[in-house]
């Protein structure tokens, strides 16, 4: 199950777990779509490809909540 980090590691923007604005790599480094575009679609942490994070259905969030642990800003925004 995906962790569903609540924020962009670059600009700290809140990311809705039911939305389509988050991008992740295979290690679940998490970026907003705008920052991912500026990064050229590559994760600066591991070099992996950033893809759209699947949304979690709102009805499932009660049983399987998104993480509340905010990801640290690792590189700052480009």
C-alpha cells in the first residue's frame, strides 16, 4: 500500500490523497505536478522516473488513511 505522503518534497505544497496532483518515483519520493515538470520528470533523490500517484478513493481513507508525516524538502524547488 502506498504511503501517500501529504506534501511535495520540493515546495511543501499540500497534496490531496484523492487527487491527481502528486508524482512519485519507485521509492515514493513525492512531488507536486508543477515541481515534477520542472525536474524534467526525474526524481532528484534517486534518479527514478516520476509518475502520477494513484488516487485513493475517499471512501477508503478512513480504513487506510494517508500519512500525516510530512516529507522533508530535500532539494528545494527548481
